[in-house]
C-alpha cells in the first residue's frame, strides 16, 4: 500500500469518527427535547387533571348547596320555623354521590351567640374517586319571622281526623283504642331523631261538620283526647275534599306514583321496603311505601298512593300520602283498612273520598281527612263510617309527620310556599373556601 493510500484511509477514519460524534450529539439533543416534551405533556396532563378535579369538586359542592337550599327538609324546616338550632349547634346531612361519581356533603350550622339567628349552609364537594380535588362553598342565612305554623294542604290537616260523615270509635276489652289530637311522633322517628326541633302543635281529636254523628263506646279502654277532643265546623262540605291548596282532587290523584286498583275485590297485603339489584330503592314495587331504617335506601322515599277499592294492610311500615279514590257508578268511596292480623305502622296522611278503618292494634301517625258523604254515603263494599276505629288501634296527630310528608312528596308547594307568604330564611351572603389535596 502506498503512502497516499494510507493517508486516504486515515482521513476516512477521522471523518467517520467525527460523523459518529455528531450523530451521538444529535441523538442526545433529540432525547433531551423528547424528555422535555414528555415532561411538559405530563405537567399539562397533571394541570388539566387538577383543573378538572377542582371543577368537579366545585360543581359538586354547588349542586349540593343548591339542592339543600331548595329541597332539603332540614333547611326547609328551619325556613318555616318548625326547627330551630341552638347557637353553635349543627345538623350534618351527610354525603350524597352524584351519577358522575362526584360527592357532596352538607352541614347546617348556627353561628350566632343567641341574638339574630345566623345560619351557615356549608357544602363540601369532592371529585370522583380517582381524583382528589375538594372544595367548600358556604351560604350565610338569617331567619326572618313568619306568622305560619307549617305547610298545609288546603283544609288538611288541622285535626287528627277531619271528616264529613260519621265517626265510630270503640274500645275493646283491655286493648286501648286511642284517637288523639295531642301531638306525638312515631316512636321510631323519635329514636332516629327525625323530629328533633319540630315543636308540638296540639289539635282537635276530630273535626266534623256535625259532632252528633260521632259515636263513642263507654268502654274505659277508649282513649279519646285533643285540644279540644272534638270540634265542629258547619262549613265543611265537599269543596274541602275537592281542593287542596292550588291542586284539585284530580290533579292530586295524577301525582300518585303508586296506584292500587282493588275495584274487583278486597286485597290484603303486608308492606315491605324493597331494593333493586343495585341497592337503590325499588319504587316500582306498589307494596313498598318507604322505610323507617335510616340505613335503608327507601328511608327518604315517601310515595303518594292512590287506592281504588278495598285494600287491607296486614303488617309492615309505610310513609307518605294515601288518596282514597271515588270509583264505580253510583259513586263509591274506597277503603284503606289498617286491620290485618299483623300490626302495621303508617306515618302519613289519608285523604279523599272513602272510609278508612284502623283496627287490631294498627297505628297511624299524622292525620286522616275523609269524606264519605260525597261518595254516595257508601264505600266500596259496605256501608261504613267515614272513620271507624276499634280493638287497640291508634290514630295520633303528628305535626312532624305531616310537615315531613308534605315536603318529601313535593305537596308542600300546594300551600303556596312559606306559611302565610312571610317568614323563612333569607340568604345573606355567599362565600367560597377552596382546599385541594
């Protein structure tokens, strides 16, 4: 090999080494750019995720705040004056999960020291499970005095039993039959603190067009009390039972989410709160009238039940509004009967055209508002009183039950809003507190 050839080979080797260095340097720069881009993308992803979590938590808190302000029975009870928290006191309304996984937690807290009542409605929002954003929104509210004593539904319910027609009350041996307008709460509601802070309002035991149509046994086991135990109002006529605040009777019936048609004969069933396979309350079950268990999915389920014909309840628990429908020709009433062999407890209102019966140890808390006269003086299958009670049964007026049922069924709107058009809670200001973690 000549000297020139050796020099050419050495030069080619030098150029190859220089090109490799340039290639390595270029790869290093490209890798750095790629890593920087990836880190930037990850930072952007994190920022986007944090922003989304913040938005989810904020709107979750906002949803909770608006719902609590508009529809929560505790806030509504404070608004209408049937619930008052002591200074420094609070009511925790718990967590609710929205369809998108966002959660909100509501607390009502009283901030003042005993003067003008100042309440805080505190909503804490939490993003979906995979995220960690959390925010808090607060309404400050002050109570404005009002002249009402709670929601009403037309002329219902200012007595344990308001009837157009006759009333038959019978004692039975050692079993105490009790009808009272002295305000009381279902025992399980007291245990669950459902009526805490709602003041008692004693009412007449019965309010009738003509108290001469009241028949009572002389048996000492009949307990009949009220403030007074019986009252008369000659103005009671069919219009009392055809109009319910802003609703007509037909409009009220149209709101029913349970219809039980027993026009072909008596139906006897027990009440049982049921759930769907996903754990939610099974509102399609016509014999599910809610639950008195705070841990049950149907605890806040208060149905409006339309009964056509003769339906006998034999055992279980129910809550809501029962509507007695007029059926047949000539017009006939319906008979919601609490008298089956297994005792039951119903917390709610029984209204309409019919002849409710309470017997055999069954208990009703709330009120009955019944008209037999318009229903051609008869019920579905027999001639009976507008209200018949015997054999250890119980009907107790309950402000707490009536107000809760009207709120939870949405029927409180028929009263036109706050009692007397005055009073309630006024929103003072609105603040934001943010905590992201």
